[in-house]
C-alpha cells in the first residue's frame, strides 16, 4: 500500500464496458492505453502520473515507481485507498508534500524535482564569512556607545549592503531561550499529520498557504515544504491561515513578528541615513499599520540525491529587506551567488541573516543590490528556516529616491505601485533576478526632476 501514493492512475469505464468480464479482464484495455491522455490525466512514457496530482476519476491500478510494472488494485483496496486520500502526498494539482514523499522508500528522485545547474560552486572555505553588523551599536544602547561607534557601524552597514547585499546580524535582542521556543513550535507544526496541515493549504490562484508550490517555467518542484503567510496589513491575513494556527504557535509567532518589526524599522532607518534619504520619507513607505509583511517557514527534508535537486529555487527577494533565522542549528543550506559562483553560507547560532531585496535595489537606484540566493539540501539532516519579508505599503508609489537621481546618475528603474509589483512578482516564474531586470530603464536618461521623494 505504501507505494500506491507515488504514481496512482485513474480511468473511468464507460457504461456497459466489460460486461461479463472479471475486473482484471475489464482493465486490460485501459492498461494498454496508459500512455494516452484520458479524462483528467496525462501519462508519460512510463505511464507516470505527474507527482502532486490526485486523480478525480476511479483509481484502478498503479505503476510501480521503480519497475514500471502495472499492478491491478482490487475494488476493496480502492475503497480503502479512497479513505486515505487526505494522507496522500498530493495536496492539489500543483502542490505536494515532500515531507510525506520521503516517508516512502526512494531509490531515486522523481523527475519533477530534478534540476541540473552548471553554475560553478565554491567550497565552504572559499567564503571568508558574511559581514557582521552589531545591532546594539546601531541602536546606541550599549554602555560604552558613542557617536564614533554608531557612525563606525553605519559605515560597516553601508559597505555590507553596497558590496555584498547581505550581512549577519548579531546582538539583535531576541533571546536564545525565545528562539528555542520558536524552534519547538515550528518543528511541531511540520510534525503535524498531513491531514491537519492541509487545512492551511493554498487556495487556487493564491500564494499564501502550506505546501510546495510550482514557481518555475518548467514546472519543477523545490525539495521543501513551506508555510507562507501575509502578516501585515492585518486585513490581508487569510482567515484559514494565521488566525487558525495552533494557539501556542500563533502566540509565539506574534511575539517573534513584533520583535522583528522593531529590528526591521531600525535597519531601514539606518539604511536611509547611509543613502542620504530623509528617514521620515523612508518610514512613510513602511507605515507600521500598512507596510506589507509576509512570513515563510520552510522545511527541507533530507534527499537521497541532493546534487540533483534544489531546496529553494535561485531568486532575489521581492522585498526591501528580508530577515532570515535558521531554526535548525549547524545544518546549513543557504547559498549566495557572488561573482558568478555559488557560495555556501555558514550561519552562526542565533544570528539573523539580513539581505537586500529588489525593492531596496530600486529605492537605492542600484546602490544596494539585491542578492541572488538559493537553498540546498543534504542526505542526512532536515533543515528548517523562517524568513520575514518587509515591503512598502501596497498603495505606495515606488521608484529610485529623488535624492539619488541626477543628470549624472539617472534613474535606473521605472516607477510603479507596490500592489501591482507584488501581483506581477507572484505571477512571474522564479528565475534569478529576471523580474527585477524587467523593471530596469534601458539606455534612457532621466533628470529626476519630476520624481517625488516618496521612495
């Protein structure tokens, strides 16, 4: 029974078909036509049903994922299987649970997960380490703080954003004990039975929800399951997601969200100072009650062939800044693209990773580039991370800040309404920085005189 859920197949008999025949004989004809397109199923060369699909027609048999041998399934088993549909790895035609998939014996990775990347990958020792920013110095709350230490840390922040687009944040004020509690709650969510987690699945046409959602041009799948939710504005929260989470998880996340908001606001203010943008104008973009904030918790299971898969598709974030916390200590997987090569990132325990997103690259008129990154997996250990994404309010007009635009430094990006940008991003396949590139002004001069200092 375990193997049934890899590639189950469906075919409905027409009225009167197979009269006087046994069930096995009735299904000889469908069996011979498995490579043809049927009512709801398109079968490949081996008769494989695309992973992540729940048949809507009558399930009568399956092809074993390893041998390709057709196995007839008696009606009594069909009825039993139907009662287990909620425990299938499939959530919807485009969503699966990799966590459920690895519970079955896997000799090889299913085709929809396989992605070969020819981009060179550097070894762990080839990256000295990300720049480190001390949050206490940015806040000026240390007993020995001074304008000199504050300005020195601003200089390091400016360098990190300009040359790297990413840094690790220490002394951020979120206690180790609380982060342990957060880890316990997030791990608890991913340990829930699939039937329970399916209550949070994404609705058709929406990005918010639980599962593994297709975001590539070739419909490849990432080797990971995620829970993605809009957190702010509160009016944008999906009723079946955050409000319905287990109470202890919801309470812990609420505290975590509020702590990270404080950190994000301070970082954004410091970035405005570094760039020479009026901090009040920057804060107007990220009004506390209106700023767009989303959260993604991701579970990356071990993989028998990690060199063939990607935990998270290479991309740059469609945000101003992203704050990442690696829930599982000592299990790394984040990689950044630098000078045309992929570099693995070693994340210290309890440190946050802060990276610039496409919106910050636009606001800074290219001064602070977003960083392309991906997540990889391994054969032995699971990895869990939680990321918060901070963006301007949805009604904001976003573009290069007017103070950064001049005849000698024309605008590099066109202006847009944030809501339109978000909708376009989620409709666009994840492919490096391709969405941002579509917003660039190519070979056009701009004097910036008509640009409002709203972004």
